[in-house]
C-alpha cells in the first residue's frame, strides 16, 4: 500500500494485467502531461482544428490550438486551407489575438514583420537599415533570407469539410490514421454536403483532458447520470448499440439506436429516471429521422423506402437490415469528439491547458441544404449540450469532481472493469472496454 508521502514513480504503476485499473497519476502528473503533448498532440497524430465552413472566403481565419500551441487556420486560397503556428518568426510573439477574422496578410504588432496567408515572411521593417547623414545604420545581415523565416506551417488534411493539422511531417494519411471502421462513421456524418456553422459553446473544465475522451468512451453513464437522457429515452443501456474501435484502440464510435428497447423496463430502477418528469417544451426532442443516419447504402442492397419495413425511426433512403443509428458519438484521439445525437450534430474540441484543465469548444453545425425547420430543430436540440446543456452540464461537473479526488490521492487508481478486463468491440454498451482500449494505446505510446 502506498502512502501519500511516498514519491510517485516516474512511470505510473499499473495494477494487475492490462489497463482496467488506471493510476490517478495519469491525471495529476505535470511531467506526464508534457510527455502526452509531445507524443500525442505534436507527433504522429492528427489534431482537429476546425471546419472549412468557418473560413469560407479567402483571407478568413480562425485562431485555435493544437495541443497547447496556438495555431491559425486560414483560407489561404480558394481551395486551400493553411494552418500556421501563432508564433512570430522574429522574437516569438503570439501575434494573432482575434478568435476569428479576415486579413490579407498577418502582421506581428511588435516589430511588424508581415507574413502571407500561407505563412511566408514577406516584409521586415528596416531590413536594409536606416539612412542617416549619408550612412546606412543597422539592417539585417546581407545573408538574411526571408524564405528561411516563415511561420511554422503544419501539415493539413481535409475530409468532408473537416480540417485536421499536424506538426509532424511524417504523420500517416488521415484515412490511415482513422482506420476503415472509424472512417466509415466519419463519412456517414461528413458525407460531402456543405456544412453550415450554427454557433459555438465554450467552457473551461477543471479536469484532465483525457477525462473528456473517457466520458464519451463510457457509453452507459448517460442513462444513469443524465436524468434527461434516460427519462426522455434518448440514450439507455438497453438500447441496441455497438462499440467500435480502430485497430490501435485509440479512436472509437458508440452507436446507439433509440426506441429499440421497451418503455420503462430496467431503467425504472435507475435513480435518475423520473417517470413524472416532463418537458414543458416538447420541441427540444422533436426528432425527425434523416436519410444520412443509415449511412451509405451498400451496392445491391434495397433502400428502406423500397422495402416493407416502415417504423417511424427508419428514414427515407435508409438501407434495410441493420437498425438505423440515432446517435453516433465518435472519439477521435486525442483532440476531438464528433457528435450526432438525433438531429443535433457538433464537433467538440478538447484543448488541454496543463494536466488539470482543458477548454472544451463545441461547434454546432448543420448542412447548407437543411430546411429552415431542420435548422431550428438542430438549434433547439443543441440545448442538450454545451456548458449549460440539459445533459452536458452534468459531464463537466463529474469531471471536475473526479479531478479533485485524483489530486487528493494521486497514488490511488480508478477502476474500469465493467464488461471484463480486456479490450474488444461489442454489440452492447454495458462495458468500459473503450476506456481500457484507450489506455492500452496510451501505455503503448507513453511507455515506448
Ligand atoms: Fe514579431 Fe518582432 S516579435 S515582429
Ligand atoms: Fe455524459
């Protein structure tokens, strides 16, 4: 038994086989956090930076982060998105302060070095010195080359209107990075339709960034913790569901089909289930199935509309056979959660700030071809989410309270043994397998 006064080992001690007992130290150790930034956010991984729809016109930009580094995503040409680091090549100032804007060039206010939208250095004041009394004073050395002093440019990958960036030149393609199973769910949501940004939520959560990944890799808490989810039948442990990971167990998709269980059944034993609770404004869960929920119809398979299947949850155009998912929550390691919860779709960007806090930025979006009614519906359903959302407010709190406990006894460990101690894809959600999977990957990368 460790005592609080014992120094923590440099490498956390994992109890037993595998990763079902997670040392609190992985949430509390600043050195480990720095190593995570290096190994997950700055090398070998793609990080989410935004949606193309956020920067529609040439010169539009958005300031965001990769890990803890400030970066700028810019529409640098009609069909080009550049991502540059927000660190001036001169003396390192974080020159861009606006969150969003439009510029022809970037100018650092300190000494006015100016850069193209792609990040090339184009102007250096007093480069050739200043003439005084017939003599040139100062100036940059004759061998100074602007070409060698541009902003740091990140590698960029775009797919379906979503933009990812990496500091690592040798990162695999985004498609290989996601792997075929996760890519299929990614393409289901981002299937080529033009995206439309509906709005943002931002919140600071005083907890370790991995807790947010865990929260969305934990499929059974919503029906227990979130009164709203269980009571209104949006997400329950007895719904038909599937958990799918990439081959490294770092990314995952939780797929769930609403309305595929009995009305009350087991969930009436759950304390958060409130039979008498009702929504005053029913429009918050005015759900209308959409064709894309079924995913692409495999060739040769009849569409649902051509088959005598019916059922209110089967959208027009859906393929027959598998139940049509009404919610797919994807965790793309390490930086983003891609959400479809009935008609509400959003990206949730995890922006770490030290081991004990992160900013969580939600971009709610829709599609350019949505009807005005559908756009309204997406906006209304977005009330479930964000810092004051009917369900998401609970997650911020439990993460904060978990972090508080971790800090008080970092030598202890958490338990993730529901559904066993191994890691595998499942066809139910009564398991913590995705969390074990993420830490199997964590150990592989962090202990190498
Ligand atoms: Fe940016 Fe000097 S630090 S111009
Ligand atoms: Fe939750």
